[in-house]
């Protein structure tokens, strides 16, 4: 006969998604509701809803606040991926969510100086039309000068080589 302590924990979490959600988080001192259920590799909580795996923070929002408008996403204001507290979540565009994060795009958007210390504001800021990437005009100008110098040197060397080949052919009586 099995004792109560050996009962499978999954059986304790049977019920509606709402009931399982309510049993799957712990409230931290920070006010975060830390998800203690399954986590994705990315650190976000997840639960099964009608045979589909849903993100727990999205489920929390939809269950406690309502639908997420099309084209918008949920941002964790607390920056804690396993938090499912709807007070710590906000519906935003993907762009806003990305720029609030710590990824390369967000870091570059917050950058106020180039790697050489030039200011990235006003007349010194160049936005590449095809990519939207921000560049320092001073560094861009210097890079273009270096490329032009190399290009001209290669062209000169090609002309000189062609000229020398022509003379060597003349000296051998080839032309």
C-alpha cells in the first residue's frame, strides 16, 4: 500500500488550467510570483492548456486581465522571466519589449558614444537607411577614407603591374 508521501506530484496538479496555475507559483519578497511549475530552457514558465503548452506569464495575463491584443506581447517589468504576477507584466509592442531588454539591439540603442568616444547624437549620428543601424559619422568618414586609400593603392598596383608586363613582353620581342 502506497503512503501519501509517495503520491505522484503530477496527480496533485490535476484540474482546470486555472486551478493548476493557482497552485504553481510562490510569492517572493519582491512581489514576484515565481513560477514553480515547468520552465522552458529560456527560463519562462509554461503549463499545459487544452493539450497545448502555453507560457505561464501569458496565461496569467489572459486569465487575470483579459486578451492580449493582436500584434502585442507581454513584457516583464521586473525582468524576472519566471514571474507570473500580472502587476509585473505589461502589454507592449515587440520593439518596446526588445529595447527594454539586455540584448545587442537594446544595448546599441542605449549607447551614447561610439567605441572611440565620439558622441552619438545630433549631426554626428548617422542612421544606415537599409538597416536602421546607428553609426558615428566621424568614424564612418575615417573608415571610408581608409577604404578609398586601399582601393586607390590596389588600382595603382594593378596599373603598374599591367605596365610592367607590357614592357617585359616588348623586351622579349613578344609585341
